[in-house]
C-alpha cells in the first residue's frame, strides 16, 4: 500500500471508501466525536457546543476542496466512485471491490496528471 500515491491513500480510500463504509455500517465516527466535544463544551459554557457541531461541515468542505486541488475533476470522480463502493460493500461485496479498483485506477491517473 506504500506504493500507492498519497492522493489515492488519503482521499480515494480514506475519504471515499471509508466514509461510504461507515455510512453502510450505520456509524458516523465524526458525528460521535463532535457530539462528545459539543456536550463537553456545553457543560463548560452554554451555547458553545453549536460551534463545535459545525466542524463536520467545515472538515467535509475542506476535504472536498483538497481532493479537487490534488486530483481535479478526475480525482473527485475517483472519490465519488470509492464512496459508492463503500456504501454498497455490505450488500454487494464483489461489485464494491470492482468499484474500488476502478476508483484506485482513476485516482492514480488523477494524481499523475497533477
């Protein structure tokens, strides 16, 4: 896995596939973590937890921006295909693996273009 470009490891597999897989499983780790921070912030100062709840929105927007900056439209396509592959992993493992393989190939092409 060390031979894969950084873009493929972080964005295609990390942002795309892993995010889709967590949705398929029914767990949103980012929401759990930010929810815990929001509860802690609200216990310290009332109303401050709302700002912390914006963190997932901001981090998703920043991740998409950097995926586009590093891979262009082709990179975003690879992330989207990997995301779909992660979502369907539990229902159709073979199709999911095919989509992930396609996403990795597109991600490699996208990372070579930039």
